[in-house]
C-alpha cells in the first residue's frame, strides 16, 4: 500500500476574473481547482521557472523578429512597386496642352475613385500581392526595368 502524504490547506484570495479563469481551466481539463492551483504554484516556485520564462520570452522575440522581417519585406515590395510604376509612368506619359489637361484632371478624379474602390475590394478579399511574389527570387536573376 502506498502511503499518501497529508496536504496542508491554505486560503487564497483571487480576483473574480482569475477565479473564473481557474474554474474554466479546471473544468476543461476535468481536474480539481486545487490541483491546478498547486501545479501553478509549484511551477512558479520551481528552480527552473526563470529558465522557462526566458525560453518563452526568447520564442516570443523570435516570432516578433520574423514578423518584422516579413513587414520589412512587404514594405520593400511596396516601395519598389511604386518606384517601378512612377518610372514607367513618367517615361511613357507625355504632357498635355492646357485645355486637354483640365479635362484630363476631371477624368483622373473619376478614375482615382474607381481605383480606390477596386483597391478596397482587393484588400478585403483577394490575394495580396506579397502572397503572389516568391520570397525565393534572386535579385540578380530578376533583372531590372
């Protein structure tokens, strides 16, 4: 027969939201709240708790680093796309005489509204340009415009 050690009872005061989280967690795991609280306290007081926290922080920092790298890549794509478009537009669009320029400005406002509407639709549902561009493209192989 295995001898069970007698446990010591303590009283702990918890904020209502923490008590709700404890009760929900214990119910999901089909365990007693006392066992969950004991395990949490043991984990908090264990000698390797600092190492585990440090490892968790390192994992979180790695995730943040990867997200920042993706954002940097996405911003780079956006800047290069804009630069290529502006260069192409400036090279191919002749200046208009003044009477035609006024009509062109009016038409440009209408076309801009259509562009903004189409952009909104694409951002809301369509695949993003960054998803269509391979991350494996070698800049030397891509060439230039």
